[in-house]
């Protein structure tokens, strides 16, 4: 029997490739999955921390990603059994855990995300997480434990200080920065390219590399993405759907405004007058 549904994120990284992601905050239908596939993205994350998504919408997006060969992650709003277990049962390929300040924060998330003996996750045998396939329970538990991709999001001063310990936590696959919230906590509201933010990125990337973990290079703040790629990052995180839509709509509106301006009148030519003899 072939694997339940392969984690395309893990397989591409294992092959040494780069993974291109963005986040969904407003788009909630299957159309978004096909659009991202056509645009050349490898996956996306559903922002369930700041977006307003129903569990039905999360499940539809995750199953659409499975069908299209994309990886769908979910950024949860809290580390609770009713959040993490339910989102994973919707078919998410991995989780982004926000506001991670210490290893214990991720250990709690991992306990809820993994089946025994690695954790305490409850088993839903058939559903979106299994692509509705009937798979032996031992196989399903082992494959899901191996496949689930766990990202720790550092967006507090304590989290930055604890980057080494968080990266060393067994079961953590990658570190990711939250530059906006970090800027607020550091008293630099909105200064997501500030020197202290960039230093936090570089330090976290070094911690991830030291412990054999991945680092998420994002366009939302910190050093330029190319610089973080040079530092070893292969998970590339773009912007969110709202930002991309506004940029495209702004461009279209400006083009229409330019087209609607009346053409400048041609200069009036004055006939040459000959001087009197």
C-alpha cells in the first residue's frame, strides 16, 4: 500500500529543494488552492490565528492541497487539545505554533500533535487526515507521527533568547520568526527591518542550522530573503493573500487612472510670418 498521503513539504526538503509558501487569511474556498498551484507555490499556511476560518473551510483547503500535491499547514491560535487535534484531523500537513517562548511551549504542542507513544493525540481513523482511506491503525499512527511538520514561531524576546533550546527540542522541524509582534514587544512597533529584528533572525537561523533544523525565510521582516537563503534557509515564506490582492488591485487601479487622463493637447503651431521687405 502506498503511503497515506505523502508530506510534499518533507519530501522536497529531503531532496535538497526550496519550498515556496504564502499564507491564506481571507481566501477560504478551493479556488485558492488551484490558483496557488498554477502560480507555482509548493504550499501555503492557513492563518487560523488572525483569519476567520471554520473547521469545514480548513478541511476543504487541506484536502484540496492533498489532491493538488501541495502542503497545507495551519497556524493555530492556541495550544489546546480542541485546537491542535481538531486541525490535524482536518488534514493539515503541519502546524505553525505561534508565540513560542520556551521549549516547554513546543513540547506541549508536540504532545497534542503526536499519537502514543510520542504524544497524546486521539485517533480519528477515517476522515480528511486519512484522505478517507481505510488504513490499519498502527500504520496510520506511525505515518502521521512521522509526517506532521512542526514549526516553532518566535515572536517574543524570551523566544529569541531561547532559540537554541527551542531548536534542540525533539520533534521541532523548523524555526520561524514573527517580526510584527516581536517589534511590538521590543518597543519598535512596525520596524520589522530594525537592526535588533535582523539580529534575532540571524541568531535563530544559526540555532536552527546548529541543531539540524530548518529556518523559514520570510518577506515580512528581518534581513532580505536572499541573505537568509545564503544563511541556509530553504523554506521561503511570501506574504498573505490580502497583501498580494491589494498590490495587484492598486496596480490595476493606477493603470486605469492613467488611461482615463485626457491626452495632452498637441502644441499649437504658429505659421511662420515673413518679415516685410
